[in-house]
């Protein structure tokens, strides 16, 4: 039996977090959902009742915001970020979100499925096939490859990961399109047997109207946090396992040791690190800061999205990182906000990776290999001593952002992908 949709432009979006949550995947999905609604698509979001950045906050089960219908399903929420608790949270969301999608999906609908939680596409593909809907997978990372390279659950889990990978690939092959944020990830999918014509690269983005460059003197958040005339090196965003904080922590330690031996007017005494955000490695970072007695670090939680320009503008230099073994599986989206804010970027990771390539092409910063804490410290100090170079790097980053990574460019590409999906032939 076929179900007939009453609206030929009906889009269902799936992700564990959505507005008003401020996590990166939520913000990207929220931008897309509201943009589609503004273009007269009938948009429904299936998400959880939780916020990523506040474990105690619980959102209402259903509401409509800016024309977007939001269905928030129940899911287990552990008090701490442990492996078993996270697995139970994912499983409960699969079941409740899957049931909600089953009830809502109709023939001719387009389903956009993200990768939070991982492997959500397996459930979405099965439902789309039965209901006669078109599936678009929006992959922010590739699981189980990420878990395997981070050695989650050890070697004993490898046979399970291989089976999950086969199921994941089957769901990608059945999709009308698989959208990825980078060329490296597209190549990885091709190596997994996904047809190139079913892969579309759409880089993640930031909002160039929301994030305007702000000079240090006019930044109210910088003043509120007492940063004054200090040279601020920031890491803002998710403190996830995919990111290299060991190099950053060691660099903080080296800087403090160097500053303690330097003259009172030395530049190293004016450099501080500003860490803003949350995630799996936040507690570890706090412990290391306390154990090493680092007094050159300021730590703050996630800030509201309306303060994003102030947050990014509070820094003179921004850090971003990705473990080298995860190249082709993840693209750090914070890069686009950094360029929007016209600040130089220091990427910590593989010099042959996706972000390193963008940094090199645009000349908007530098790249330091993971583990090279002395190289990172040298790069920071060199930039701190050359304000003109920092300004020129920031300006080149902003120019590249306006030409390539502003929200309007990505959303136009997304609308084209979704319009094409409405006319795609559904695989039997």
C-alpha cells in the first residue's frame, strides 16, 4: 500500500539535537530547517527533548517555531558520559525517533537524516524504503570508522564494527543523495563503494550576518571576562574525542614555564588561552589544568548563539584540531566561524588534511602537526609579535568565507539537492 503525501514539498529532518540547542550539529540543522520553511517547504524535525550543553534542561514534546513543526521524542539521558549510558541513550532514540518517522513518513516525502546518533541512516533507510520516501543522508562523521580508529571498546569490537559498516553502506547506497562536508570524506565513501553520483560535497558553514568581525576594543565579552590587552588564543566549540587536546595542554604548560623565566615586559607573559565549550574531554582538561597549576587558561561553557560574534571576536588567534587518523572521516566545522570572524587559524593535525589544505589555499593561518607542542608555541608567539600578519590572515579568511562558506551559499546548494530528491526515482 502506498501513502500519498498531501504536500509535494514535505521534508522530514532527523537529528538528536535541534533549536534552541546550541551544539554545532543542531545549529546547522536549524539553519537548514528554517531556510526550507521560508521557501514554503513543509518541514518537520524529529529530535530529542534534551539539550547537548545542559543535561538538566528538558524541552517540550512538540511545538512549531518559524513554521517548522518539531516533534521531540523521549530518550534515555545518562547523568554522565559513559559508554554504556551513551549506548542506551542512542538505542532509545533509535526506537522512539524511528517510530515517529514511521508514523509521519509518506510516499514522495524527502527525509534528511544526520549522523547524531551514529548509524541513524540504517533505520531511516528501512523506513524510507517501505514508505516510498526519498532519503538524503547528511554525514558529519563516518561511524563505525571513527570509533574503530579511536579504539573505542578495543579490538574485540572490530567484527561488530565491520557488520555495522556493511549495514551503514547499504543505507548510503539506497539513498537519493549522501551529503558530506569535505572532499576527503567523499573519497572515503567512494572507496566504500558508494556511487560518486550519489555523493554531494556541501561544506559546513557559518552565518556571515550573525558573525561580523569585531575589534578587540569593542568586544563587550572580552571586557566582561577581563581579557583587556592580553593576547588571547582560543579554542571554542566541542571538546570531543576527535580533537587533539594533548598538544594544546602541553603548549599551555610550555608557555607558562617560558613566561615564568622571561622579563616582566616579555610577550609570553601577555598570552592567555581561552577555552569555550563542552564535551567528552572537558573534565579531563579541567583536571590537567588543575594538576599542572596553569594560570594562563580561562575556561567558560558554551555561550548563547546570539553571542557567537562576541565569542569568536574575543580571541586574537583561534585553535582547531583533528586527530590525523580521523582525516577523511570528520571535518571540524569551527573553521568556518573562525574565518567569518576574521581571525587567524592555527590547525593542529595532519598537514595533508582537509583543513590544512584550506588554510594553505587561503593563507588564513598556519598548520602544526599533532604532538608538536613546541611548534605550536612558536607559531603562537610569532603571530603575537606580528599584529599586521594576524590582521592580514584574518582578512584573507573573511574574504574566502564570503566567497565560499557563508550560509547563503550552502543553503542554496541544499535546496538544489532537496529539489532534485523530490524528482528522484525511489529504489524498489
